[in-house]
C-alpha cells in the first residue's frame, strides 16, 4: 500500500482499509455517502482518499449504544 506525502491512498487501498470492495466504495462515492474523495485527472481517473478522512468516516458510523 502506498501512502502519499499528504496522507492519501488510492481508491483500491482505501477500500482495503475499510474492508469494502473497490466497486462498493465507488458506489458510495457516487451516491455521496462515502468518505470525502479527491478526484484528479481526466474524467476522474485518479481517485484518492486521505487516511484521516477514512478514519473519521468510520467513526461517524460508530454505534455508541
């Protein structure tokens, strides 16, 4: 897994960290329900996620009951 200097990982690596398939993470992103993503390149071919955003997204779904 490669982590960029500013703490970003690819969509495939983000999906692995979240224990999701890359396709499911893509669907969550498209529906506006996933963690914040960075889109770079033509037609959004470079999707990346900050590791801290992934952690915050997981924590936001925590059940505190």
